[in-house]
């Protein structure tokens, strides 16, 4: 799992870093299946470094930000990228946050 950045929906009240179980339950209950969506489109592999896998997950997050989420009731919801509050942001993270 990526410790730098995660994906959530704009309607999910839980923090995927601090309230993982509650966040995941809410996500599944709504039918978004965010983790499963990421796993399906991020070409990760045990044959490459964690850093490469993190980059692939972040690229998949960017794709899903563009697509959005559709709940089991057919409602369209936007995704948003959230940063780990316990990690010092990098120069790139700061640039993304201010856009």
C-alpha cells in the first residue's frame, strides 16, 4: 500500500490513513470499490522496487481522478487525492497541492 498518497471519494468522511477500516467499509458500502479499481489499473509487480510500484499506483490514482467513481446506485462521485499527514511533503507534492 502506498504510504505517501491515497485516493478517496469526496463524500467519504473517513481518512484513509487514520481511519482505514471505517474508510474501507464506507467505500465498499457505497459500491465504489476504490482499492479494487486501483488494483485493476495499476500495473504493479513483485519483480520491481517499491518505488516503481508506488509510482504506478500514483499514475493510476491520476487516471481515476479523471474518471470519477460510480456508486452501486448509479450516482457519480468525484475522487480526490489525499496526502499522508505524517509525512513531510516533497517538492512535487507541494506543487500538486497548490494546483
